């Protein structure tokens, strides 16, 4: 009997013990792998019941190895602590069938993000199929597997999110190297990131390989900031934001109505302003087109601001304004403060449709006018030393254009001539180093291609200068004299000249940098013009085009792109392209795209 009691006691004890053991949760192996100093690590977040022993068992390693790589775990671990665990070299990737993949060889300057966008494939898939790839550091010539079935299945937004998740996981690891990792966004520069992280540009370049420039989607590292008291700044109308903090926008759900406030000075001092009426009309046509494309319900409320700050205060505080989730306007910078206050409090984007903003740096503000400092970025390849540069002055010149160009040419060599006309065209050297001309026809007598930059701002002078270039080319060609190929860069104000035949622009390969371009021989512009004429019985102006652009870009962007701040994407509603960038976190978003308009001698116009 005692034996029977003992037997039952043992059964109960074993049952209780076994039952207790089954309540201890198994260690869940992380699928997150990152590269730290060139080595692969799992990123494991400690959960209830985890011990160093159980974690080591799950990852096929030892407690000592975990402690070596995580000195802060030497005295034990706690829930939600993040630790890194070396990936065993024995873990091999599954063998791949070549017919299921294509290969891509990494080129100079390519990032994982760029490759993901090239094939519209997810970063996660690339990393899964190429387990030894380090997103922070690709090697030129390195071969990557590209899964055929996944090509075309991923978006820009997904690629950005996946890279950001990777950076976030890196930053979770409590590591001794004291760095944090950042995914470069479109529009960010070495200068802006150095400012953002309070280091010098030299320190930034030492920590990161920027020999090929700074690419969107590349992973950079910067020192972790020292612990300090939280800093806040007062922004626009008494709204408090942390220094360098962005406002988080959220895309509208498909069933949610988009409530737009359009704030324009339709009349000032009781005088109607036709330009802003045309902007409104273009905006309406943009919303109508979005509706035809299947976009969800939109409600538009038009407010006449009258360029009156008291009226704007009244508009923003009115009951009608409540629930607004996109604001287009007001037009003038001095009207923005009460609008921005509402926008920051409600996480609402504000679109400045026409003005170049000088002093407002609020992270809800989008500026459609392009960034002034970017105006001549697209001519850099023209002044890189491969062409002879000739500056042409006249009696009257565009001084703003001249100052911008001379700033770009600082440290570069060029010729400079003064143009005069006295029964014939004369080019007189302005500097001792400028190439002398025996006669006018020698202007094209050089072995290099030429870039003429013409500062003249009078229509008659411009017409004569361009006519001289063209006639010299024809004359020398007929006489079998070799002439240089040339292009002419002029002021955007030339497009306003009424008495110069466009043929002259084509014959001389004229280029202009402009904020906006819309020619009526373009199919998209032609279609808009037809619709506008049917609706309003008149030809549209540039104001109408801008209104249409604003409606298309942001009416559609509020359904998705606003989630990632409209960054790293180009928008071309008609002919003009927009691409938004942010100089630094906490500042406004500015259109980075200027239009380089090229009149080609085959009578076509190209835009860059």
C-alpha cells in the first residue's frame, strides 16, 4: 500500500512539474538581421521568460558569446532590452534555381534603395535572397539575385519604409560604437545632415563614403548625440515644436472626405484680381479630373483673403474652417502665421502655391515655387570644363542673371566680351585673358564646343547677337571653314520677347532656366486648354496651369504620398515637374525642380 501511495505521489509530482514547465514560453527567434562593422547580427528583443541560457540555445550560440557582444547583459537581462547575437557562419542560404532569378551587378554609386526602385522589388526580398548583402555598403561588381516573380511588385514608399525599419533596428542595438544610422531622404545634403546632427562636413565625410555624392536611400552613420535637456522652439503663432521635429501627416482613408480650404486674394481693396480667379478655375478643373480618375469625395471651400490679416484670423477661427485637412494658400508670406498655427495643431499640410518664402521655416509648409539656390544646378554639366565658356555683355544686361552665373563660375576660366553694333556686330574682349578675335567670324573658330552665356536683356541686342552666331555658322560652313558646335544660355525673361522668331532660338540651341513651362503643342497642355476653353470661354494663363498642378499633386497626394511627406517622387501634371525636398528636419518642404528648356536645332524642345 505504501508503494502504491509512493507511485501516485511520483505521478502527481511529475505531472505538476511537467505542467509548470509547459507554461514557460519558448524563446522566439528574431528574423531581424543587421550588419554592424561588417558582421551579421540578429537583433533580439528580450521577452518575459527569456534567459541568457535559453536565448543562447535558440540561436545555437553560447552565453559567453552573447555577453562578449553585449557588455550591458553581463549582469543579467531585462524585458524589452535589445541585444545583438552573431549569425552563425553555418547558416547557409537555400540553394537557388537560376531560372527563378536574374542577376544584377552593382554599379558605382548604387544603393540598395536604388536597386530596389530599378526593379520595383522590395528591399526585404532583396535581403532575403542575398543574405550576405550589407545595406550600408555595397561593393562595385557584387552580384545580386533578383527574384523574377517579385519584379514590379513594390513601391517607393515600401522601399523607404523597409530601409527605415532596418535603420531603426540598428539604432535599437545598444552598441559601444556610439553611432546612430540615418536613411538619406531626397533633398538632404551633406551640409543639411551635418547641421542636423551637429557635426562638421569634414567629420561627416570621414564617417561615410561620399566620394560618389550623397544618394537618396543610402545609409549613413553619425555620432549619437550627448544626453541633454529637451529643447523646444516657438514656431509660427505660438505653436511649440521640438527643435528639428517634423509634423507627421497621415493619408486619408478611401472613404474619408478630403476637405480643402483654398485661400486666395480674389479681390484687394474691392478690386478684383483676375490672376487668382484663373488659379481657382484651374484648381477646379484639377479636382474634376481627379474625380474622373476615381478619387474619393472632395469638398472645396474658397476663401477670399483680400490680403488682410484680420480677415485671415477670422477665417481660420470660423466654424466652417473646422475639419479642413488640406490648405492651399494663402498667397503672401505675411499671411501665413495663423494658418500655420492651425495646421501644426491639426497635422494639416499647407501649400504655398506661388510665393518664394524667405523666413518661415515650418514643417507643415509646402512651397511650389522652386528653391532659388537650385536654379542653375542643371547647367553644372555644361560648365565642367569640357566647353569653352563665353560671356556676352551688351549696353544693358540682366544683372540678376549675371550675378547668379558668376557665382557658379567662381574658380573656372571663361572668356568675356562686350557686344556692340555699328553697322556690323563687334565683340570686344573685357579681360586680358579673353581670346582675341581678328574679326567677328572668329567667334566660332575654336577646337572646343562653346557655351555662350548672353546677359543682354534688350530684345534688339539679343536678336542681333543670336543672328550673328547663326550667320557666322552658315557663312563658315559654306566656305568649308570648321566651326565649333555651340549652345546659348539666356535669361528666362527672353520668353517674354514678342518680336524674336522662335526659329532664332532653335537655330542657336538656346537654353533657358525657368520656374514653369507649358507649351500649347504638348498633348497634356493641349487637353487642359481645350477643357478650360469649354468651361470658361477663354485661354488659360500660367495661373490657371499652377492651380491645376496644385490640385492634381496634393489632391492625389493626400490619399497616399503625404504619408512620406511627398518626398523622393517627381510630379508632372502638365509639362512642369515638381520634386519636394527638405533642407533639414523641422523646416518647410520646397520644390527642387527648375525647368531647363532647350530649343534644339532639329526644331524640337526638350525639358530637363
